[in-house]
C-alpha cells in the first residue's frame, strides 16, 4: 500500500486549492490501474497521489503511456453544491452583516462547507436566520451559475467582485457569477447592479444552477480567533435531514409540554441531550433551546406550587394525627403523609407539629409507589422522658424499609428507605418502640 505520485500531461482531477478538497478516483493505463487518493499542486505540477491496485510494479505505468482519468464524479457531485453555496453564503453575510465582512478562509468537503470571515462579535440567531434564508431563496430562484476565464485586469474592473485578500491569482483568471452571465458583467463592469449578485474569482467545481443545491442549512457559528468567526453548513440531502431533525425535536418539545412532574423532568433531560448533539440549523437550535427553557420554567413553577401544596397537606395530616393521638391519651404520634418523596414537606410537618404540641415526639413517613422508596422524618423534644433520643427511635424503625438515617441535631432526624412496600410494618415498629420507651 505504498503511496506513489503521478504527473500527467493534462488531467481531469481537481487538485486541492482555493479551499476545495481534492478529487479522488483512478487512472487506468494499458497494463495497470492506479487509485487516486489525493491530488495536490507542487511547483506548478499536479501530483496524483495514490497506490497501484496490482502492487508497486514499476511496469504497471510507464512514462509516455496513454491513460484514462476516472474521476469519482459521485463524490464531486456532493462537493460542487457545497462550493457554490459557499459563494452564496459569502454574499449573504455581507448583505446581512455589512461590507466589513471579508473571507478569511474556507474548506469545501463532500459532507459540509466551512467558511471563516471577519466579524467582531457572535452572529445573533435572527441574523443567522436571515443569512440562511437568503441562500435558500437563491436556491429556490434557480439562478444560473456562470463561469468564464478572463484577463485578471478585466475581472478586477467588475463592480462587487469578491476575492480572498492576500491570495495570488493567475492571469487569466476564472470568474464565477451567480444569477448573471460573466459576459454580461464584462459588457458593463461598473454597473451597480452587480452589487446584488455573487461574483468571485474561483477555480473550483460548481453546479450549473442553484436549484441543484436543493437546500442549505447553516449548522453552527463560532469564534475561532479575535475578530474571526466560522460558519459550518450543509446542503442538499444533508440540509433536508437537518431540517427534518429540527422539526422532529420541535414536535417532541410540543408533546412534552403536555406532561407533568417527574415524567416532564425526565423528558426535558432526554430532549436536551438530543438537541445538544443534533446537527440542525443554528437559528432553529437557538429557538428550540428557548422553548426548552420555557418548559423548564414551567416545571420549576409547577414544582414550587406542588411543594407549597405538599407542605400544607403534610402539615395538616401531622397536626390532625397529633391531635388524635393526644385525644386518645398517647404520648407520641406516628403517621403517614401522602406527599411522595418531598422531604421538605415531611420535615415541615414534623417541625410544625412539634411547635404546636410541645413535648410530643412525632414521626412522619411518606412513600412513592413508582420508585418504591420512602422518606421519614422524626422529632423528639430534648426533655423527652426516659432519655428517649430521636435516632434511637428512627434507626430501628426504618430497618424494614432497608432504610438509612442520620441527623439528631435539635431533636430532628431523617431517613430514607428503598423498600416502601413495608411501610406499614415500619410504622407499627415505630409505634411499638415509642410505646415501650415512653411508658
């Protein structure tokens, strides 16, 4: 698999230059075949880099052989719309952001295009949307893409001509114009009309009509250096897939808005993971992130409201249970507050009941059927009889729940259990322990 380099008298292969990736394919000779994996220009020579299919046989191809160039046109067909859309993107950037925008570099690949340009701050989503719209509108307008080789001096006279600063161009030079023939531009080079179309010096491969790009999606925009921004975009089927994915995520968000509680929280997490990894239009992604934020705000408000309702519910249950226990002549209270795993509500229930009924030990359980878990809070006044301590009560009481407890400061302790199905057994045990210790 050793690499070799072939130089031909003339070639159909495009060598990497002007930001466009090289062609691939094969070179067929009378006694051998050569796979072309890379094409570069060195000292003015086009070097085809690759390997011989039948091994590195010096007789496979010889100087003077007539060969046939077989370019992978399927691959080039993917590259061409990306290059033409790079030109349209350059035009759209200046239309939206202003004349200060200059190209700082580009890469045109089969799967995407990348464009670097001068701009001192991040491009806002609304401007990204406008830029993307302009390119897609030019695609819908089915504009002819015209290319012609002309004298460099004549090219420089064309109003609105774009070139890369610092680039050395040949003479004659190739001009690519989108929406008007190059010969029209040459007939009246100083016309202000040419400011409204894309005209560039370019030797790359292009589609013949903008409709062949089918669609354009601006996927990302980021800073790469001080005053330099980078846009990555896709065209054709890749752009269509990006737009479909964005619509799919939008549907998921709309469906999620109908959910509540833990189900909504879980769905939001799933959508955020999908959205972060999704290659979709950047402006659309910003919109979707905004919609996710609204869902999160909805969830926060619902949690706050539910938390307030749970506190009211748990406190009422605890106080009612304490009053009932005292009326029955009991010296403690064990009860269940149906507020799921809301530890704040359960704690408030214990604190409020202890404040209301001074000297009354109280333990409140609450369970969640879906997770089969339990939370428990207990409170014992410091002057409880017989040296009764809160952890001495809580720890053994929650053993049936496979529970763990902690705390004890200010007579309060909390616990969690991983087997809520045995909560009745735990409550009975808590009652037995308190009855024995406080008798």
